[in-house]
C-alpha cells in the first residue's frame, strides 16, 4: 500500500511542528516592529495573533448559533 506523503503520520507531525515554529516566529517578530497604535489596545504585544484568534472564535460561535436557528428537520424535502 503506497500512501501519499501528506497522509503519513510522521509528515503530519512535522508539518504541525513547522507551522507552530513559523507562527511563534511571526509573533516574536512583533517585538522588532515599531508600533503606531491608533487605539491603545492595538499597540499591545501580539495584537494581530490574539485578535485574529478571538475573531475566529466569535465567527465559529456565531455560525453554530445561526446553524441552530436555521436548522431544518431531515425530512424537510420529503414529500
């Protein structure tokens, strides 16, 4: 059985590690950037990272709530 290289467990683990290293490096690069905040909060360390994560969480919660409101029964289209 010939598995594709992207579905091997070792490759997936290495990709997770590489993505984590890149994300940490990007957040740490925030230390080298001079900030000119418009509001006080947007000048904090790692603002883009935690604001993006928080926005993603809010969108997921909103989508789950919207799905619960708009949900139809499984037999909705049956005659």
